[in-house]
């Protein structure tokens, strides 16, 4: 696996990342915890250390599965999540500090992490 620095963060992330829309069970087959864990562990075993998720994937289920697996691994795994997709209307005026803080706190709760490596709006 090849790795690159992520901007000015100092993070050395794999050139291939794992997107986890399917881990939340809203695409393809219905959610299956065993399959979700297998997907995540196989990716990490293959050298992937950058996982992308979102609070809307399976209404938080993807973040929960990512957190469960990552917390049980010894490798440094970087996790990016997205927030703000549930804002209605979805425009600049609704991206308030309070709304974003709430989304971040929910993602922290879902994942069981103390911090998030990357938050995408």
C-alpha cells in the first residue's frame, strides 16, 4: 500500500480509502453486522488506514460500525466523516456553529471516539 501526507495534518494516509456507505446497510443487501465488520477488517488488513463515513449513512449505523472496528484495532486508522446533510433547508444559512457542533457531538457518540480526524461539510 502506498501512503501520502494529508495536507498539512501530518497524517500519513493510504492512497486508497474505504467508503462506508454500504456498511450502514442502505445500499445493496440489508445491514449485516458480521459482513460490515468483515469489510472493515479486510480493508485494514490490506493496509487501508483511511476510512470515510457520514452521519447519514444508515442514520449513524455506519459511524457506529466504523468506531466499533477501529477501536478494536491496534493500527492507527484515520476516519473522515461528513456532517450537515440533514440540514433543512440545505443552504449556507443553516450551517450554524450550533448545528455543526450538534452533528459533531452525535458523530463522536456514534463512533465512540474522543476526537474526529477529519470533518467534511
